[in-house]
C-alpha cells in the first residue's frame, strides 16, 4: 500500500478533490490579500437582498469563501470524509449537481430567513422611534442586539437615563438605531457549510446504519441518528440564537434541499448521470 502524498490524492475522486483545492486556494488568496487591505469575503460573501452590497453572483461565490482556517478545515474535512463516498456511488456529474443545488438552496433559505428577521427588526425600530425613550430604546437593543447592550449602555444609555428629554441624546438614539439596522443588513455570509450539511444528509440517507464516531463526545452513532441530531440541533440554535454569527438556517436549507433532491432522484430510478 502506498502512503505517498500522490497516492493519497489519487484516492480522492476528482470533483471532491477539485472542490477542496479550489476552496483552499481561494482561502489562501483571501488571506494574502487581507495583508494589503483587500477583503474578498466582503466582496464575494452573500449579503441579504436589500443590502446595497448585495450582488446576484454572491449566491455562488460565497460557497467558496471562508472566515478562517478552522472554518475551512472542518468544512473540507467533512467534504472529504462523506463527499468522496457519495461521488464514488453517484459519479462526478451527479455529485457536483447535488453539491451546487444544496449550496444554492442553503443560500436561498438563509437569505429568506435573514430578510424576514430584518423586516421584523425594522418594524420594531419604527415602533420604537415613534415612542422613543431610554426605556423603549433599551428594550429594542436588548431584544435584537444584546451583544451590543453593555457597550451602548456604558457609552450612551446611562447618560440618557439621567436626562431623558435631552434632544442631543434623542438624536443620538435615532442615529444608533440606524447604525444597528445597517449593521444587521450588511453582514456577509461565507462558507461551504450549507452544501456540506447537504452532503452529510445524503450520506445519512444512503448509508443510514453506518456507524460513525462523533468527536465531541467521542461516542459511536449510526449515520441516520447523527443526521437527525445535527438537523435538530441546527433548528434549535436557529430559533434560539437569531443573532448568532453562525448561519444555522443555511445548514438546514442545505439538508432540506438535499432531502427533496434525493427523493426526486429515487422516484426516477431510470435517470442516470
């Protein structure tokens, strides 16, 4: 048995290998350009429709961008672990189609959820501004931007509570609310996680009783139960951590689109790629 680097690479089917190489090269280029003040993640990441930074091509390009080496490593490791088996079973053309559909589906679900969340925050902002006071502003920030509450309180709210009718404070509150809305709308999403979760879903559907080892905690579990566990966890986190910097609904979107695509293929067993 050859353990050479070339032997290892040759054991990876071509689509998975090229996806890993493309993602890795783009991450390296992004990392190098950051040293010169060029942020590719900000240019090619996916923004919510309605943001002035949104471009249609970002629906595809965001799938090849990553926020850091750890983000890249775990996505590519999962793609290698599960994707190579799926490609060997399906063939390269069908696997690539599946990967892209789940990635685009993840972007669609994530964008829809982001748009609905932003619309809700915007509505609450309008209602808050119509009855503006230190209490209503504090409640608005606590509900939608809790991660900024302490800094806003120490820098601004404490002083405003001492003088609620101060017109300068009222004007600053209006400006801060606009800044928070702009921040919510203009955060780019990057990563192949949506497609990778679709790959995980496919592995669980095709090989449901294969026993896998979870790293944390290190226990064996069948693939079907792992998929259910991950899907349930992403749904719970997506509903309870709306302000998280992890795109939980993108992960769910990849799994949902993957599920229906596999079911469609299974209903048309005479179609091959």
